[in-house]
C-alpha cells in the first residue's frame, strides 16, 4: 500500500502543475532520451533517428506506461490542451524535416543518372505499391478506422511500402565513401525521385482523405491544383525564392534574417498546398528544393537550418511518433504474424521492383542488387507517412504500430546489407578517373566560389574588370552583384530615365555572361548533356553615389567569396610613377578576407573585348596564391574558349654542370606545369607549357608576352608588409612594363 501511495503522489502533484511546465518537461525528456539513444545507435552503425524513435517507445505506453504508469501520466497527461501543444510542435517538426529533406535534394545527381534512376524508381514504386493495395484490401475490419475508408487506408499502406528514406540511404552511402561513385549516385538519384513522387502521392491522398470523399471532381481538382503548384514553383518560384533570399541577405541587418525568410516561405507554401487540398508537407518539401537551389544558400546558412532541425525538431518529432506506438499489441499472435508479413512484403516488393528496374536500366547483377538493397530503407519516411495517416484518421493505433515496426526493421537491416553489396563493386575505368578528378577539384579555390562582387567605374580598368568578371560568373553559373561606382557622375550628365545611367557596366557584364553561357551550352550539346535544372547566373546591379572605398566596404558585408575590381584610381597616375596601387584598392584588400582580382587595362583588351581576343598567360610558381591565379585564368579561358599559356621560371643552378643534377633542379618546375596542364584538361581548356631558366622572372614574362602575342596576364600575388599596398617587385615591374592587360589576383 505504501508503494501505491508513493506512486500516486505525482499524479496528484501534476494536477497543480501549469500546462507550460508539463510541456517543457515533455520536451526535455524527449530531447535527453532521444539524443542519448541516437548517440548509441550511431556508435553501432545505425541511423540516429532510429534511436530517437526507440526513445519515444521507451517513454511511451509500451515501456514507461507499463512499468510506471503514474509517472507516464504525470509527464504525458491525457488532456486535450496538453495533446494539442505537443501535436502542434510535432506538426511544425514535420514541416521542418521536409524543408531540410528538400534542401538536401540534389537534382544534378538525377540529371546525370536520369534513365537508370527513372526505371529503378518507377519499378521500385509500382511493385510494392501494388503489394500494399492488395494487402490493404485483405486487412481485417478491426485494423480499419472505418470500413468506408478502406481504400484510403490501403493507399496509405501502399505508399508507405513503396517509398524509401533518402536520409537513411544518404547516411549509409556517405559512411562507406560511395557518395561520388556511380552506383552511389544512382541509388541517391533513385531515392530522390522515389521521395519526390512519394510525397506528392501522400499529399494528394491526404487531401482526398481529409475531404472524406472520393468523388472524381474532388480528385481532379486536387490533382490539377498539385500540378499547377509544382509548375509555378519550378518556374517562377525558383527565381522568386532566390531573389527573396538575396534581398533579405543584402538589405536586412538583423541576425539570422535569411533563416527567418526561409521559415516564412516554408509556412506560406505549406498554407498554399493546404488551400488547394493537399497536405502541407508538399509545400514544405518543394520550398526546401527551391531554397536548396538558391545561389545564396551558403554552407553557413544550411548549417543554421540543419542545426535547428537536428537539435530540436527531429528528436521531438520521432519521440512523439514513438509515443503513439504500443508494442503490447504484438502479444496477440495474429498481430505478430501480420507484422512479420508486413516486413516481408515490404522487403520483397522493394527488392524485386528495384532489381528489375535496375536491370531494365542496364545495370549489372551486382549493381542492381546494391540498388535494390539501398532502396529498401524506410526509416523516417514511413514514420512521417504513418503519423499523417494517424492524425487524419485513416489508420488505427494498432495498424500505425505495425507500420512503425516495419520501418524500424527494414531500417536496421539495410545498412549492413548495403555495406556488403557496395564492397563488391570496385571503381574501374572512366569512373576511377572521374573520382580522381573530383578529388583534385575539391581541393581547389574556384569550385567553392558561390558569390562574386564586381566593382567598376567607366574607365578602361572598369571595362576590363566587368568583362572578365562576367566571364567568370557565366562559366561558374553563380550569383554576382555589379557595383557601379560611376553612377553619380553619369546621373548628372544624363536626364533621369536615360538608359546610360546604371546600364553601361551591367551591359558589359551581361555580354560576358551570355558569351560564357553560349559556350557552355554548345559544349553540353556536343556531349549530349542537359544543363537546364540548375539556376543560371544571377546578376544584381547597385548604383553607388559614394567614393569607391566606403561603397565597396559597405557592400562587402553582405557576404562574398571574391571581388573583381576595376577602378581608375587602381594605380596612381597623373604624372606619378604607376608602381603603387591606389588607396581605394588598398582599403578593399586590407578589409576583405578573400581573393581580390585587380584589373589593370592595357592595349585593345581594355577598350572593347570579344572572347576571341583573349590569349592568356599565367605565371605558375606552385605557391598558393599562384595556384588561385591559375584557377581563375582557366575559368576565364573556359568561358570564352580562349588559350592559356603557363610559364614557369626557375633561376639557374649554380655550382654544377652535370646533366643529372640540372634535370633534378628543373624537376619541380616541370611538375608545376604538368599540374596546370592537368587542371586545364579537367576543365576542357588547352594549356601550353613554357619553361625558362632566368635569374629574374620579369624579363621571361615580358619576353613570353611578345612571343606568344598574349593579351592578358593573370598573376597571383600576396600583400607584402610595409606602408601602402605592395605585392613585391615582380608584380610592380609587370604593372610598369607589361604591354598587355593584367589581372592581379591577390589572395
């Protein structure tokens, strides 16, 4: 009796606790238990979300509710107000999970593997979907919330059996190092298509179920509304979302303003899908896709969103999902048999469907088997689907428990099976070469540039910087801002509304971007590659009425990876020796943390350029700043299909006349040039190697300019200590004596 009295005291105490305290206690318990079990799962090679789901089962009616019912009722009281609070947070968690899933969806992978991904995804959906429909029609009435909802219940079951969990698949593939392998990308592409089709199906079915009718007019309206929503989202929505994110980043100075804008977009699109009769999850998922494709989505912003989801919403959502699971129903032999049958049907349908689809797509037996195994993970996806079905009343709690058991079982079996299947597929031939190439590119600078600032005036240096910056932007297909420094002067010369105001510099940049885009399109057509899914280069023009330094320094705070500078005061002129860079350029380089490309115009290239006029020379020394200059030069050359000559200059070897010693002395320089040639080959740019032995590099560079008739020299430089902006005697000498234009890349 004493024990019973002690156990019942918390219940009495709970009656006096305010609802917010109970709510926060629920959150704390779910976070602590979920994260601890998630850590344990990760340590044994299982997905973290599996531990969070098990946490919900442990603190739910299955374990805590049976061992200590009073404590369970204390923390999770059976009151409508308390249930609505935790359900609201859980629903927000679903939207956040789908937002993150959409952001991590890479359709470039689908584009590269489109034929095989299509066959494997469609076949992998049709077979288990058909199995689910048949099983749904054979279910006993006791597992149905209402006999008249049998078809909708069967549709939910079929969808749950047919969709894979992209999160679980990606986790295992990344863990075993197959994310860039052909088979790894194919599994990812198939899972992406699988997920996308599945969420659309779930959203439509949820909308139909919520209406409570299955009339053709209602179904037609829902399907038509979904297609219209998707069409608008992936046309106008792509540029619109990118514009909103860019405007927010550039104009609002509040902390995490971009994150707030993304959350607002997610909620608005979720409301939009709800209004057309489909579930809010479709709006969140599509919003995630559009946000993930935005050029402004830097790694920092992605980590902000991911941290919020992983730290709070994921453990809470899956713990809440586990709370609704009552494994005591498996004490019934018939329910246990049904659970085992559900697991076998789910595994069989997905294995057979994906294997057949892989073979139709031209895969080998081993590759098709790895694909089928990889696509057999349910995990998060099925739990979300089951939760939606339970919330709208098309699934009973018992049947919900069976679906969650199936999801847990298939998720636990998949990782070790996929590791075994992938280990039997070694990389060979062209795939091996591609992996080596990508590994080299990952260590480069240019592939990581996501946003560029081009600041220029109406002078010759401004024209050169505008054109070269535009080529770089067009080749990389990145976001750029054009900061027009001469806007105030032109505004005084021309009446308002004249096209000359604010247009000259932008037009030069756009001309270069279009040139690069046309060259890229021509090359993609030659290789039969589509290049339509990613956003094109995006330009924003800003007019400055200030001096260059404060205008650029203010704009830099919006976040850029590189700056192209073309200003009249880049060099002190007006009778002074042009051996020192101007104060504006000095301030920009001192304040900016990344590379700055300074354009110095000489000759015809600075006056009016076409892509054919570029003949680039780049001194290659093997240093870090020289490497960045080489990458920039190759990117510009690729954009306009021009030539690149790499020059390496070494001082003579004193004190020896033996040929073997001389060759040993020259070996490092030759290796540098070979590396530049390999970089050019990977980018489709022809690189000519020139090697010279001279005491000083400047005479060799000037001599090569005349021999090769070069029109542009791209040289890397580091700021040297001292007063003023000094890059060393070599760069100073080139600025003074070079007959052609110069691009000094300061890192």
